[in-house]
C-alpha cells in the first residue's frame, strides 16, 4: 500500500483513539468498586456489582482496541500499514475502513492460505 493511502487512515485512527479515551473517562465512575457500607438492598447490590463488571469488561475491550489502533499508527509511521502480516499483500481498503487495526487480509484471516 502506498504512503498516500496509508496516511488517509491516520486521522480516522486518531479520531477513534480519542473517542475511546473519552468513553473510558466517562465510564470510570461506573467501574469503581461498590462500597459494602452503602445502604442498598441485596438484589440492588448484586445488580450494581453486575453492572460494574460489565463496565470493567467494556473498558478492557476499549483499552485493547486503543492499543491495537496505536500499533496501527506505528505501522503507518514505518510504512507497513495495510500490508498483511502473513502473506505481505495489501489489505483491501474496504477492510481497513471497517476495521483500521486489522493485521491480515481476508484470505489469511479465513485461513485460506
């Protein structure tokens, strides 16, 4: 993939990283531990704990996605973005638009090579 096409994805990836950072900061309060001395009923406490766990899981997924996106930015810097890490062919632009942190082309991802 040529440098111009690679650079096309830089602002897209940077915007997604900013969006993820914003989502992480917005959900930080919901991820805090539920204080045992907080006066809520047993079922409400269980519901709160379940909601907290779901928030923690979502935060974890966002952190992993953010890391993959930062690695994609590094690949842009090195001129290696958009190149399948298995077969070394270009990854389809449509695939990168859908998932800009992807590492493999469709053929390699499906195990066809």
